[in-house]
């Protein structure tokens, strides 16, 4: 049985180029940075957790909630197979119990902040967004998108960003945990306009402060799908 199942919905991903040295302190052992045409990305991602179940059970008041995370991309060679995965620098949710479980069991870096979201539709487009409060200020990521989702292009940047099916968490300088994330390929919406207003330096550390004044290299909005997160394992030494 999966540890967690949910429906991830309306994912906004703002993708920034960074130098490899920025991410070196966060890189789990046994993994290496994954690149797309020589480019290294970090992504600010906002989305909805819906119909969330832990070991098949719904936890009262923890079924539907927002998440915003800052993440980057790695790969791990398991025998002859390269596994492409994600490492989270910080994940923000509105419920302290979620942070407690994720940090304890999966050694992630969850934090609890006030959060809100919205989705407004017209015949031409949808406007959606996620807001989270930090030090008395609301940060936000928003997008206006086309109504009809389309498949991602094969070999595209959006496919690279979205199609990482493993998670890696750094427990120590020598210990790394791995878990699998299962979901079908997502469809994406055409992005008309986007807005990112985030205090990167205060939220994620001074090394990321420059992103606050940097235009994302790309922004994609994915429809989402049902998702299963399998139980973790410690990578062999």
C-alpha cells in the first residue's frame, strides 16, 4: 500500500536558472544535479493537495490543502538505471500536523504558514494562484492560463521539469532517503500572464535572494492527476 495518495491539482511552476554552486549544500549524497541542455533549474511550485489519504485513511481537516515548495532536480544511478528525482529546499503547508509527519517520516523540510488559494474562470481563460504569509507579508504565485490543457511536448523543458518520479531527501552528509512518486504524464495549460512575488532570501536563504528580482526562465501550469507516494528507503552506501 502507498504511504500517501492524493490528487495534485493546478500546479504552477516558475522555473529559474541557477549556478551549480548554489545547490551544492543541498545535494543529497549519491545523487548528482540533473540538467536540461546544460541548464540547472530551481522551481517555485504551488499546487493543491486534494482527497489526501495516509495509509488509505483520510485525516480530518487534512484532506484538502495548499502547498508551495522550492525544489531542484537530481538523478541517481541505481545499477544500470538512472532515476530522475526532486530535492526540496523547503515545502510550505498550512497545517502543522502535515509538517510534523513529513519531517519525521520522510526527513523533508516542511514549514507551516498561513495560506490561501483561488481559481476564477471565464470562457477565455482561468486565473489561479497561491498565497502564503511570511513575516506579516503575503507572498504569491499566480497565472492566467488557457482553458484547454494539452499534452507536454516530448523532450521539452516542461517535460523535464514535470517528469521527475523520485524524491530524494538529505538526512546527513552521507545518508540519503529515496521514495517513488507515481502519476501519469500531466497535461499543461498555455500560460498567458504570470506573477511571482516572493521574498526568496527570507524564506529560503540569502543564496536565493537574487531570484526575487529575476524573471523566471519559464512558467508552466499543469492540470495534475492522482498521485501515490510510496514508502521511503535508505540508499545503500
